[in-house]
């Protein structure tokens, strides 16, 4: 079945920090994050941060995702980023 062979070529990675768990579907050939999901025990602010982070790291490499800072996420969530 062709769908099975495609699904087997990707890797599922999970990372946990405090009250956040992030799941990544990664293409191991190019280290690109294809899909993200998260689970959080935090309140609405923490959920907004996790959602912003997951959207920001889709279609980038693991290395690029690791370079994202908390400050850059905070700036994106502000009403007036300046």
C-alpha cells in the first residue's frame, strides 16, 4: 500500500518542558518539521505561546526551530510589537 510506505518515511519526535509537550512529524532526509501538535497543562497564556511556537516551527528545520527564543514568541503575541 503506497500510503503506508509514505507514512513510514517520517519520524515522530516529542519534547517535554515543564507543563508543555510538543509533538513533531519530521522528514529525516532534510530534518524539516512537517507537522506539529502540542499538549499543555497551562492556562490560556501558555496555550497561546505553545500555539504560536508550533505554527512558527512548521516547515523549518530542527536547527532553525531550536534557534527561536522566548522573546521572539512574546513579540509575536503583543498587540503592538513595537
